[in-house]
C-alpha cells in the first residue's frame, strides 16, 4: 500500500482501484442537508482535491461502502500526518443553522437581482 500525503489522495486512490468514478461514490452516499447527485459529485471532487476536510463521521460513512474498502485507521493516520505537514489541524467547529443558510441564500439571490 503506497504512502499517501493527503486524505483526498487516499480516497481517490481507493475509488480508482475499485474502478469507480466520482459519480459512483456520490451515488453511494447521502448528505445533510440532502444534495442532488451533481452536487455530491462536486463534493467528492472537492474532498479528493483536499479542498474539503474529512472528519470522523465522514470516514465512518465512507468506510460503510463495501467497494471503497476504506480503512478508518489508515485514513486517521493519513489525516494526522497531513495535519502535521500543514502545521496544524484546521477544523470546522460549527455548521450554519438552517436559518443562517436561508438568509445567506436570500442575500445571494438579492445580490444577483441587483446587478
């Protein structure tokens, strides 16, 4: 098993070894809030590019996909090594509430209409 520099490389490698596309992985997961398949593909691509961090609950969900064959302990070691390489962990401490998301969505729509 090769050494992985980033968590995204690890997930991408496992997906590719299984002969699957990002869409296959996207169709194997659910999200909260629910996202359409195309948005889930974009999320998978962002995870594989290490633009979106993987957390313990994400690893648990991915580990439940039999064809992905994700080893949670190995992923944890990759994440730990990546955090050390970056000089420290970056964590999301809170997700926006539904009300905050709706307000942000309205502001985006209003800003677009004003242009």
